[in-house]
C-alpha cells in the first residue's frame, strides 16, 4: 500500500510540473503571436497610386537596396539624399 501511495505522489507531482510547463509554454506562444502580429510588414503601395505618403529607398553599407513603404521612426520629410540612417 505504501509503495502505491509513493508512486501516486510522484506521478501527481510530475503531473503538476507538466501542467506548469504547459501553461508557461502557452503564455510564451501567446506572447510570440502578439509580437508577430505587431511586426507584420505592411504591403507595398500599388504602382500608380496617388497617395502623398512618403516612402524611402535606402542603400545599406553592405550594398543592399531596400524599399521602405513605411519609413517608421525616420521622418521622411527631413531626409535628403546622402543622409545616414541606422537600420537593423
């Protein structure tokens, strides 16, 4: 009887540990889904649209050319050709 009680206690503790891990993983998945939702890139503007919204084309130090339909934190109104902008 004592062996069965000990085994029951061990299994119950393991079950509680697994439930805790499951809850923490679900929280991480929810956080990651929220981050993905926030970081989704907006689609490019269609060619020929008459929007007055400014876009930015920049060339990185690794010689990559990048089109940014939404400049983000950079104020596109104050940029001039040749300005240095930090990108990540």
